[in-house]
C-alpha cells in the first residue's frame, strides 16, 4: 500500500484531470478512477465484515472501534 500511495503522490496533477482508458471498457478522468477504487475497497471491507460475525469471527475496528473489541 505504501508503494501505491507514493506513486499517487509522485504522479503529476494532469494525471488526475485527463481522460484515462480502462482496458477499453470505459474512459473517465483519473480523479474519478481514484474515487472509484476507494469506494470499491470500502465496499469490500464492509462486505467482509458483514460475513465475519455469522462465521463466528470478531469484526475488527475498520473505521474506528468495533463492538467486538474490548
């Protein structure tokens, strides 16, 4: 993750304002792709935490304290 953050910080500002191609399936501005990736990872974190408790696990504090911690 640290390498990905470093690459984003090193990217020129124009990378986030120009249209980028996503494997020929869609085009959007770089900032929109970055937002999509963030929302997608948040979705999967929530999805994983929703399955932990029924499987007998404890939900970790993903975005702050969890009711299972303590």
